[in-house]
């Protein structure tokens, strides 16, 4: 995984960001995921993924990401989406 080291002028220091955080709504999960992946820089996509469902409490220790991929794959292969 590729992490990012950037300077935060507000905090006056360097920030190490090893994660690409994907914050999405469950109702629009497929559409928002495709949009955010399309707009992400290649370096961001090499980072470890952390998923946040907007409006929900929960720390992604792996379970949220697993649920995200289960729901995403179900939507991708749903005949009504026309994705395949």
C-alpha cells in the first residue's frame, strides 16, 4: 500500500495518511462508489481502503469493508443495474 505524506498548514506539520477513506450513502452506494473511484488519483487507489457509511456510527476494523464489498458485488451483478 502507498501512503501519503503531506504538509498540513493549519496544523503546521506533516500528516501521514495511509488510508483511502470511502464515505458513501447506502442508498446510492454503486453510483457514488463508481464516481469516487473514477475521480481518485492512482496513488489514492493504492492505499488501504476504509469504508464509512454516511450517517452511521462504526469503526471500520474490516467488518464494514467486508459488508461494503458484499453489498457492492450484489448490486454490480443485479440484472436491473445493467452492469453486466
